[in-house]
C-alpha cells in the first residue's frame, strides 16, 4: 500500500468505484476476468488489501442490484453506450 494522504485515499477509492461501475457496465468485475486484472486489480496495491476488499465487496453488492441495458445511445461516431438500471 502506498502512503496516501486522506485526499489521495478518497480520490483513489472513488476512482476504483467508478472503474468498477464501468467494468460492470461494459464487461465483468469477477476476479478471474480480464477486466478485473486489467483495470481493477491495480487498486489493491494502491489502497492495500483490507481497504480494497471492503470497497470491492461493497461495490459488487451494490452493482448486483442493477441490470445492464445495452445500446441505449449511439454517438455521432457510431459508438454505442450501455446503461445501468436498478432491478
């Protein structure tokens, strides 16, 4: 775990939550997934295992209460976007 100031810790936690939400919306947050290893796992080194596990468990539980609606918007370049909707 890096030695983070309170502000850095809060920012890192919020960043992890946002990343988990994005990975859930467009892929997967399971610990054996590519999205986890590529985008989420790095926060464990930054936050330390204890805080990381608390945030991961909390967000996984919160996100499980949502379903993913696919292709709800298409931008001018043809990219489509998904949306989380409460079950």
